[in-house]
C-alpha cells in the first residue's frame, strides 16, 4: 500500500505530517513522493486563509481513483463537515492513530477521529513519536497546541483549541535526540510561542534557556510570538537572543498600524507596544531580522487607518512582511462584519507590497560584502541552494556540490528584494 502525504499551511502542520509519515513507516506502509504513485492520499489541511482553503479543496477534487484521508485543521471545524462527508477524517489531536485510519479506510470503512483529547502532561503522547523529516537539517518541535487569543478574524482556534503547553522536559528531550541525529536547526513552533507555559506556570524564556544549554552545534529559530508576550518578556528575550545558538530572527505579527483596528481585531496590545519592541530589540541587536504580518482591508478600515499601517511599515522597516488581504472566515466574529470592496483591498495590498519591496531591498544591501558561516537548509531554484546566516537571512548559492545540512563559509556579493546572493569561500 503506497501512501502520499500532502501538507498545507504552517510549520506545525509540517511537523504533524512528518510524524504521520514516521508512524506509517513504522506500521509497514510505503511512502511515495509523487501523488500519481499513491494508493492512499493523506491531505493535511490548512484553513487560516480563504485562498489556501480554495487550493486545498481543488487538490482534493483532483484525486480521482485514490483513497483519501483528510487530516489537519479542516476536519475540526463544523463548517467543513458536509464538504468532507465522503472521506475519513483525522483531527489535530488524533494523528497518532493514523495507521489505524489508513487500515480501516483501505478496508472500505470511513473513520472519523476528531475528538479533542485531554492532555495528560505527565505522558509524552505528542513529542518523541516516530517521524520522517522532510528536511534532514531541520527539526520542527511543537511546544504547545492552541492559543490564549480570541481574535475576531481567526478560524484556527476552532481547529486547534485553547492553549495546552507541552512539558519542558519532553521538549528538551526531543531537541537532544534531534541534535544527536545531526540536525542543525531547531524550529520551535506553535500557534503563539509566546504563550508557552501560561497554563502550567512555565514560560518561554525558561524553555529557551533550557534548550540553549544543550551541548552541540545547532541553532534555534523561534516561531511566531504575539506582541503582548514579547513585550512582557522583552528584557529576558533580548538577553536570550544574544546567545550564539539562537537565530537573530523575530516574528512578531502586528496585523495593523491602527489601534482602532487592533481593538476590532481583538488583539491584546497597542501599536506603541510593537514599536517599543522593535526599537529596543534593534538597539541591542542591530542585525536582527524582523518579520511581521499585516492584514489589509479589515472590515471598517478607513483610508487613514490603512495609511497608519503603511507609515508603521515605513518606520519600523521589517525584513520580512507577510501581507494578507482580509477574507471572512466561517464562524468568526469578523464574518458578520461588512466587508470592504474587493478592488479597494487589492489596491491597498499592491501599495503595501510595493512599499515593502523597496524597504527590503535597501535593508538587504546592508549585507553586501558580509562573510561568514551559513547552514544550508533548502534546495533553491535552478539547482541552487539556500543557506541561513546567524540572522536567518537567506543566502542563495550556486554550486554543483550537495550541500543540504552542511555549514559552509560564504561571501555575499549581490542582493535581491527577498534574499542575499553569495559564493562559497
């Protein structure tokens, strides 16, 4: 029985797919890299944005003659049940049962496992399961599931639920195992890494310090952390970021430059908090790579409020900007709000994209002539490779050598809007 896993969405979904692959291999199934070769297709779904949802559903419709299992966030949300009524479903808390689901499905039985399991924090039911890494250089480590937020536009909480932090000892054990296997990058992931430990009396700084104390040659990439938690831990985080084992990469999604819109979004911070985070971090760590997110065209957003977002981006000059056009998601508060015209939202998105393109190109120029080590963690276009330097800046390399997982010295001799271009030294 040949199985193909298609994964959409965030790094947490990627980690879930790696774990399902490990469990299926352990159960004796053969995994294939091409959907055409598969008897069974597992679609690990994402619903955070309407365009992604559309892409997922189109992919499922094209799977003619395949046995199909739907995993991830889509099965957890009531809105999609009628669309998925023909398929076996595996929820986000049930991936460890994937081998059973495949067996039953291939025997002609539809299986639906979507109940949220109560987590026993003293039992290691999610971490340290068998897995097959998609990238041998990277270990994706879930540190929690769910979140503490209640954002008016977000559908993910319907799928992932409220915060459940995994036990620190289990996370550290998972990281140690990966490092012993030669992994060079540890990606810590969850819906909001900053919320880690808020339900257990632990905290993100404590977890980071424990991981950074592990012996070995590796670097840690901290996943998305909301501004209210970064602001709370600001002094501790900055000191932690001075450790050579952590990438100088900070993903703090602001979502809007208008406090009025942030209030409608039910975000728990002010624009001033975000500005303070950026200013303080860059004073202490000037080479920081800052990533942030902006939602364009939230219901009721005026021209002036959009300009506040534009000015914020111009002022803080992020290195990475994820721009999302607003789409109403089913079952959310924002779904009931009056949407702005689609053409207006597109125009604002184009304007912000153009502004950011100019900013990112200028910021990348600062790295011209830089020399240092990168971890090669990605195969690029046209036979190239991509390495990450200590600030997690992508450096594109053209070479005939096999480089994935290697640490090599490079010089940056050219830049683009989204990457640096280098040569091996």
